[in-house]
């Protein structure tokens, strides 16, 4: 099992990535959300200069805010700085688009985007459609080394649902997801990816099709409760972001909340929907994966923590990780709150990674 960090991109805190490298983390996934964090590619450029071994890439870049040739050029520029250790995570924009009040990219458009992106990253000429017109494009002047597509850039597709996971199998070198510590979710995700691979007449090699799951870790002390102030500070921001995601999904598609949210759902809805509809998108994502709003702390229930995070004693967390690895997961990437991120990755490296 590999261990990575997901970074709430902050341009003047690239030392966090260097610290993770020194602790033995294998990957740094730099998040792309333009209305709340620093630009991910600027952060990656600085990280490339300050690190030597850790793999660096987007976690994940957003298809809805950058056309495919721009994304390809951006990551190929980073690859020029860190050849052989650059990767590209790409998604439809569940946060970056919704935080502006717009929906993520539709999956049909996303499939076309991935096809173009994959070809460009392989140094190929591709057909690119923009505003109804299709033209051939390719990187020019590659011999001048403005970018690097000679060293492979793995393409990891973000997929939380079956169809998006299928696109990962069809177009990607791997799958990025966020699942509970339950192997059943991993088995289903890989089956969905295999279905997508089959559409492209590929057989998914589960050893080489790289999978990474976003989570955070809560290492409990003796007798410590999941409602303790320390636990809330460390994982509350990440846990509540999962509630934001479910709320947005139901608001767009309808349906009922999952069972572990039903007892808080009406109260949460009443709270956020006190905001005028035209500004609701600003309210929902305030603090996203960065800090916990005081009024939202009551919704971080033990049930929600357990279905969102790796939680328990070091031995219990190690067992959860082993089971996920047996199900086909290659990497755990953790995203603590901004306030506690250094301590969390240090504690996790000492108490869990060192024993694995």
C-alpha cells in the first residue's frame, strides 16, 4: 500500500509537501478549486523545485474549468520540472463547479475530454472540438523542451459513481475515489472500471490499474471518544465535506439521503436553506475540507466519521488498510484539516505507516 497526502493548495505552504516526502509519503495530490484555494499548477511548480522523490500531481484537476489542451499543457509543464514523477488526476468538478453555482461536466462531455487529453499526453495528434468546430491539434516545438510528454504522465480519473468509474477503466491509467473503509466498495468500483475497459476492448490489469482513495485518519487514544474536541479538529472539515457532496447530489438529482444521514438531514437542510437560493452555493462549500464551521460541528456524528474516515487504534486502522489492499486499493491519501495537517501526517507516519 502506498500512502499519499491530498493538499488544500496553499501557495506559501509548499513546505508541507516537502515534509510529507521526508516522512515517506509516496504522492502529493494538489487540489484544484479556483474559488477557495491557490492555483494548483503554481503550487505544483514550487513543489517540483523543493522535492526530489515524492510523486506530484493534481488531486484532481477540473475538466469543467480548463479545456483539455490547457490541462495537458499545464501538467506537461510540471513534468518538465519533475520528469517521471508527475501524474494527472482529473474529474468533472463536483466542488470547483458547484462552488460557482454550476453543475459538474456531463459524463458524455467528460468522455470526449478524456479522449483528447489522453492523446495529447501521449504526444499524439488528436481531434479537438471547441464551440462546435473540430480541428486537429498537437503539441508543436516539442524539441524545444517547453513541456515534457516523453516521460509518461499517468492519467488517473476521478469516479465516485459507476459511470465515471467506467470512464476511468476506458480512458485512464487508474481510478481516484473516496470510499468508506469497506472492501465491498472497492470491489464494486473495480467491476465498474472493468466494464469501461471492456468498451475499449481492454482487460483491466488490477495490479497495474492504479487506485487511490481519498480519506483522512483518526488515531484514537486510550478511551478517547469520537466526539472529542481533538477528533473534530482533525477530521471535521473532511467529514462535513461528504455531507456537502450528498446534499448537492440530492439537490440536483433528487432522492433520499443514505441511512447514516437521515437523523440529521432535516436539521442540516433547514440550516443551509436559510440562505437565499441565489447564494446557496456559496454557503454549502464554505470551509470545504479546510476548516469546520462551528455551526456544522453538531453534524459530525460518530456514524458519519466511521463511514468517511479511517478511525480507531493504530492496529485497527492497519487492519482496515490491509482489507482495502486485498480488495484492490493501491493508495490511501489523507486530507486532514489545515490547522492540524502537519501533526496528522506525522502521527500517521509514525503509528501506521512505520508498522506497514
